[in-house]
């Protein structure tokens, strides 16, 4: 069982489903309900993921780890290290990245696994040290195109990963599925199949899997599209805002804001009697609503934010994902108190 230690008793009490074919239990981030599911995974599925990742990269190597092992990304760093037979190097919080890199082996490939916010900070403070890695996996949340472009302009070997606890971690790298992983879109919803799939949820009888022609598929909560043969994830279906009767994908707006204004952004819908959802941009740097709307002028009218709120830091979940529920509540409170800017 891999919840954080202080949550173990409460986690055990939530198990209601059989434990057969379950070797490891990892809690999802809870980005929707704040609680998350208990995901039962087999060692077979976890190893399939670890081996497929090493096959896609430059083979076994040494990993630098800074992610918590009670989330799937951190667990996979440890498992890939075990498969390779090479102990990972631990990167303590606050330690300069260059110092950790200096402690790593030099005769094998070196790998790093990060969430996007960590990559942004590293680019600002330790860009030179990042060049020492043969591969930098970035997952847990969407990698803003502007950040990816900046990293690649520096010659860094960044790989944008897509996956989840239910797929034993990342299973689509730079839009291309790992070997033996299959992807399809059903009504624009991403579905995944292959040996990396979890056994079942353990806290509910409702399962996210369907069977089609004898093959088991995970029905994700994500919307996607194909672009030049690569999967593009548009965001979670339940993140879609309806503003003035028009669907708005927050990630499209966030990517545009990051590309034009820089910084970190979350776009949420604040309840509004006129619009249904008031499209609200929440950022970490002082900015006017006029600047936000100018930056998004190329988007559809409904996608352009009609409110902006500035915060000291976007709240994040333990997995590194932006906590959208917390951001939405924070934005609503700020606007209700007369802080931020809005237009009708």
C-alpha cells in the first residue's frame, strides 16, 4: 500500500473490492474530488511499464529522484532503477541540481523525472545541470508548449509523457504510445489498452474499464485529438467550461497565456448568473485583464478570459498537478471580495 504514511489507516478502511491480482496500491491525485481512488496494480503491469519506458529511452541507466514514491511517477523511478540494477540518486529539496548531478554515475545514461513546475524552476536556476541527462521525463500535468520549446532550444532531451496511475504511469511519450500500448478516441475521449493497465479500483465497485472484442480498455476522463499521427490531450472532460453556451477547454487558453505572457496559469470557471461559467485566468504575476484579453485575441471569443485574478502561487496537489478545485474556490473568493478584474 502506498498512501502517505499518516493516511494509511484511513486508506485501508476504504478498501471494498477484492485484492486478487493486486501487488501494489497507489492513490490517485484526486484532481476532481480532492480524495482520489485507490488503484490496485499488479507487478506484471508495473514492470511492463518500466521496461517499455527503458526501451523507449536509451536503455537502463541511473535515475535522479525527487518525486514522492506514494505517487505513481515516483514509484516508477524506483522500479525502473530496480529493473536496471542501478540505485537511483536522491535529490533533496533545496539542494542545487548540479550537486546531485555530480553525485551520479557517468558511465551510464542519466535520467530525470519531473512535473512541469519543477522543470520551469530548473530552467530558471539550473539549466546547465539539465544538460547532463540523457532523458528528462515530464508528466503529471500538461507541459506548456512554451516551456517545452524553451527546453528544446537549449538542447535538452525533454519527453512529454501522458498517463496516469491506472496505466502504471506514463504510457504515451511525445504523443506516441509505448510499445504494446494502444490508444483510441471514442467521442473524443481517450481510451487506452495494453499490459500496463491497473487491475481495478479498490474503493468502489464502479470501474473505468470496458471490454471490446475481448480487449480491455481504460476509459479515461481526458479529451484528445490526433495531430500528424500523435495524440494531443486537450484536457479533462470534466474541466471543460460552458460559458455563454460555448464549450471552453482551459488548457487551450492556458497554453496561449503561457506562450504570450509567460509564467504559470490556470483557467477556471467561476459561477456566474449571466455566463454560467465566467472564464477566469488565474496567474502568479501582476497583469491587467486588458493584457490577458490581448494575449488571447487569436482565440475564439468565448475562450478569452473575462476575469483575471493574481495569486502568490497556484495551489498544487501532492502529485504536482494544479489543484483546480482550490484555484476555482480561490478565484471565486477573490472576485467576490472585489479583488481582481472582471468584465461583463
